[in-house]
C-alpha cells in the first residue's frame, strides 16, 4: 500500500487530495497545524502537527520526525499561505513566514526524505505551486518570490535525483476556489469558467502517482478557461 506524506492536508487542495488518495487506498500522513474531522477518523490517515512557519523547530525535532515518516513513497508539498500588498507594507516577520511556509520548510522535509528515496531507488516528489511562479505581478512581490523559489528548487532537484529513479513534478494551478481567499478582499469570479476546483488538482496528483515509473510529468500549468476576479463586499460594523 503506497504511503504518502502531504503538507497542508487540512483544507483546500490538500484536503481534497488527501480524501481522494484515501478513497483510492493510499495511506496518507497529513502535515498541518490542525486536523480535519472529514479525514481524521479514517484508518488509513495519520497526522503530524507541524508549524511550517518555524523551520528551525522542524530541524530541532528532525530525529523524531524521521521516526514518524518512514517508508514514504511520495511527498506532496502543498501547504501555502498568501499575503498581498505593496512591498513596504510587509514586516520582516511576515516576509519570513511566507518564505518559510511556501518554500523553506517544505524543501527541508524533502531533504529529510531524500536519503530513503535514494536508498530504495524510487520516490515521487510533487510540488503544488502557483501561476504566481510563472510571472511576477504587483502586490505579489513576496508571494511570487516564494513560488519562484519553489519552482527553481523543483527544476534543479529534478535533474539532481533523476538517476536515482526519483521523479519530481510541479503543478502550477491558476485561481482555485479554496479557503485561501478567506482573508483577502478578492476571489475568483462566481462564473464556473473563472476558477479551478481543488478536485482538478487532486485528480492530477493521483494521475502522476499512478503513472508508469518511466514517465515524468515535469511541470503542469493548469489554468481556468477565463481569468476574472471579483472584489468582496466590504464588511460593515
């Protein structure tokens, strides 16, 4: 039974992917700060509580962590946070949190798993990126930088581990209807054609994991047919 580690498993794309994998008899280890009642009682699911905004704590506890994530067949680096605004509006702490969650901590988890992948001569590493890794846009300086970092990391790692029979893929989705937009003043338009669903990305992850081991899905850019956002109505007190 394949054993999968997925970050950001408690909501959005991560939750949908976790549910799909469990439905297909994968054993899933979720990594997030919270659990979700939709999956936590499934016998194939287990949970590791990690705050990915604090990579130094992950490093400090890496021996225990390695004991919890043995015999992993694939890691799905899905966790992400987004803050948008003009650069001068960001504090150092906010910049650090975005880079840590979206890139540094997940790169470190991959580093921890690589020796086992190389020993077994197999493994899948799947990054859930963003169209923000393809082109920088205003008010996205820090967020885009974190996604560009993940993309560059994935591209370099792909060549580094290919001859160990380890596959590295990155999915770059466009606007997706998830709780990601809860804290923002904009979201995809309600038009069906203006956004992706978490299930669209989950289906791609399952396809990659089930594909023949001689096939590499390098980088998949997944976009909604139309690109249209809407501003949320302002809350009144």
